[in-house]
C-alpha cells in the first residue's frame, strides 16, 4: 500500500556530487531552503577517486572523498537540508513536481535540480574493482598525470578511448591499447582511429580482452587474452584505464525528460533548463563531453541560478 505522506519544498536537488552540492550552496544562499537527497552514492564518483589535483583551490591536491566532505559541509553551513535517500519515481505532469523517495515518501517541489551523475561502465572482473584507485581508473584526464613517465594500459574502442589513449601518450612512455574486436570492428571515428595508429608510443592489441589486472596493492601489469587463439600475454604496466563508456543515472526520467540516445539529459544550450518547466539538470547526467568535477560544479551553480530566476518570475519566492 502506497504511503501518501508528502512534503512541500521550493527547491529539491537529487544527487550529491559536485553539481548537487554546488547547487545546494547557491540555492541556500538565495534563501530557497533547498532539500538535497544524496542518492545511491553520496558524494558521487569522486568518492571512489583517490588524489584530485586538477580542482582549483587545492594547491597540494586533495583526496576525492575528503573533497566531497568539504562540499557537503559548506552546503550544510549555508543552510541546505542534506538527507540520505534515493529518488525512485517522478511525476512531472503538474505545475508542482512530485518526486518519490525510497519508494515510500513523496516530495512536492516548485523546482527540481537533477544532478544524479553518471556511472562508469566496468569490465566486472574482481581485480579491476579491488585495485580501483590504486592504478585502475575510469578517467585518464583525472588520473593520467600520476603515471607520467610510466607504461599504462587502456581498454576501449570508441572515440573516448582513442582520445584518452592520445592524452595518455603525452604523459606515459607507452600506452597499450586493448581492443576486443579486429581492426574493422573499432567503434571510433576514422579520424580518431588514424590519430591513434599514427601515435608512435601507442600499441594496439586487436582481438584482445582483459583476463586479469595484476598486482596486490597496486597495478603491476595486465594479462590479456587473444579472442581468436586463446593465447595469454602479460604486459607490465603501472596503470589500467577503463574507457568503455559511462551510463548516465537518468533511468527514472525516461519518457518524461528529453534525453539523447545514450540517456544523457538534454538541456537548452547555455542553460540548465530541461523540456519540463521548473526542472533543471546539472553535472554528468547531462554532460557526456567534459565530465570533470569543476565543470559539474559550474553547471550546479547555473541550475541553482536558473531555479532562483524561475521561482522569482513565478512570484513563489
């Protein structure tokens, strides 16, 4: 039996990475009294990142989880109501937007900021998860710097994998690129394939899949298997990058919010506005290009300002 308990708020924020927390900071300062539900992974993808060196204001770098604790503390200090809970259903058919939390409580909100992020796709092998943060990464731009002057491996066959392989080639002495299919089965655009093939320190292993990431406390190598011959080969590397794509956490909005074929929420260019009036999107759930903490935070600021302007124009606050 459905629990009909409801609560009314001016601004509801779903998700708690840099986008959600920044939106909460700006919304609280604007006296919108925001309520933020942290979602399934409080703090977002940065909580599974070790060192963050590319976020401005941290000259010595900072651990990802610690950074998210700072974000949360700042949002709380500004007056944001931060709560545990997962959005499980939405009803955006009326002027007041309804969001179900944990399958039992409904929140009615004048504005909703969606900042549910995206999750990296993994190979789902034990060693990959065990060494995540210790040489295994799903973001070359975030973590490649730590492996400059060393040999690294990357798995993937799309444009992102090619871009990241090229990025890594400028830092690492050698980049070992593992591609599941043959040369004609690569998903990347022709221009990106040509760039990878013409980069001297990128070596491509066709018809290959990852058998195991090697190392006890940090990545020391990768064992790959040829899908045609079954032959195993060990490559000594210091890092293993997974670039097989991301999945935006947008499933509960399908059929309601406009999104692209991959599930990324579509926003009006230059704004955080979605196709539903009063509903805004920020961070990785609507950004498949940059996917950085600093760009997510910037879009969270935009969403809060857009929400504030919307509420002001409606005469609600």
